[in-house]
C-alpha cells in the first residue's frame, strides 16, 4: 500500500507538471492527500489479488 501511495503521488505530480499547472498553486498536503487515497486503494487491491486473504 505504501508503494502504491508513493508511486501515485509521483505520477500525479508528474502529470500535473506535464499539463503546465504550476505546482505552487497546489497546497502540498492537498496534492498528497488527493493522490494518496487512490494509490493506497490500488496497492491494497493488488495485495489482496496477489496474496488472497
């Protein structure tokens, strides 16, 4: 879950930078929170699929 969260935050920051949105317009905690939740969900789902209950 931590790896999914970290990768999602990095990918989100890269995509925001790629479209030209200035990173200064985002509060750091808002950026991390908005990207960490789906990243954690993706990591949890992959863990459940790979290792079962």
